């Protein structure tokens, strides 16, 4: 039991450190590019990575804005509904056109009542994000997912995940299912996706 607690603390700190490092990279990246542009042999490399860099900067800014917006508008349902529509529209078209995601048989899913969606859990689950955006844009229902509890320790991220309808505990997840909400779960989660050989 003590080992599991230590592993959970290490995972939580690794997540916090990775968020800080990712934020610093996004902030300092233009300075590196500006400095390296003076070397003529670096220009083709910079231009090659420019599209992916712009996409990362866009998603980083979009995610940061969403986190701050969710924290500021905690009680305002109209503002949250507007933000969710904008966010899910961007996510839907990004995955639709950039990755070619499609959903076949969506009309067979129930329009009301409880539904549990089980999906593959890679490190970054694009199918879950695409399905969340599709269910919100077509039916106006949030497909919240069960995520790791370390995401809920940061107060900004906690409000953002709650805005998206996500939960971390088993009891909260079961209560959401009993109340007729749409929920998704990835068996094994990110840990199995990163460290398991059974994929």
C-alpha cells in the first residue's frame, strides 16, 4: 500500500513538471528560433518544423485560454455553453480534416439516457476528443471521461476538466451514469498505453 502511494506521488509530480516544462518551451520557443535564424544552415530545419510548431502553439494557447476561462466562469452556464461550442467545433474540424477521423454508426447511439463508451487509451486519445466533440455538437450532450485523479489537483485544470464533464473517482463516475449522463472510459488508461506490451 505504501508503494502505491509513493508511485502516485511520483506520477503527480511528473505530470506537474511536464506541464511546467511544456509551458516554458512554448514561451521560449520564439526566442530560440529568432536566435537560430541568423545561422543560414538552420533555416531549412526551422521552416520544416514550422507547421508542427504553429499547431503546438495554437493548441497550447487554446488549452491555456480554456483553462483560465473555465476558472473565471465557474457559475455562468451561458458562457460555459458558448465556450464548449467553440472549443468542440475547433476540435471536431481539426481531427476531421487533419487526421481524417470519422464515426460510423453514430445514428445507432441512444439520443437520451445513459451510455458508456469504451475506447482505446493511447497517450493522447484523439478518438475520445473527436467523439466528445461530435456528441456535443450533434446532440448537445457531454461525453465526459474518467481521467486520472492527478489532473484534478491543479485548481485551474480541475475547473477545466469539470467543464468538460470529466471525473476521476469511481463513485462520482457511477453517480454520473445513474443520472443519465454519457461517459467514456479507456480500460488501462494512459499508464497501460505507455508501459504495457499488450496493445
